[in-house]
C-alpha cells in the first residue's frame, strides 16, 4: 500500500509553483496533496498526484528536477489525540519519520509519512490495525 510521491526541486522565485500547477493542469493531472519546504535559494515541492509517471514525464520535459519516492498514507479520525496514538505505534517500533504532511477531509485526517523503513512501517501499522490508504483511495478524497 505504498503511494508514489513526486519531489520537485524549485528555484525560490516568484511564479514557480504557479508554473508547476499550470503544467500539471494542462496535462490533466490533479494534485491531491502537497507541501513545500523551502530555504532562501530553493524549495522542494512534495506532492501526490493522479498520475505520477505522467507528471514526472511532463515536468522533466519542462526541465524540472523530479524524483519519485514511495510514501505511506494513514487515515485517522480528525480529532485530538488520534495522530498521537498512531505516532506512538511508529515510535514504539523504533521507526524514524523523515517527514510528514497531512490534510483533513471532514471527519477523517489523512497523513502522508516518509519513514526510514517502509516495509517495517507497513507491517507495524497493519499489525496495529491502523488504516492504510491506497493511492486510488487517496485520489478520491
């Protein structure tokens, strides 16, 4: 239940995100979730899209540096303490989270995780009945 995530390296200049959104929109690719981490010179746009391979291709054609990585998406109730329970399971299994981002859709919260050990993370989450989200289900939200 791994999900493909694109990481795009952006020059920290006005209009770069607009250009990415326009390129993907013109290719009929939807961005379901994204986050931007930046410093003074560049940013990293991480995103879940409707067609990762097509997005990778069109962005490369437009001279963007793009990487595709696997991430995990968990679902939890959108209420205080729910994420803490999931993170306790992960931390208790000695799994390190490199980064994460989240969004909520009403009563549910969806959390994208990039752990240091994908296989172990999936096993631990499944063993603890944590709701894992498939890519096709994520795109429906």
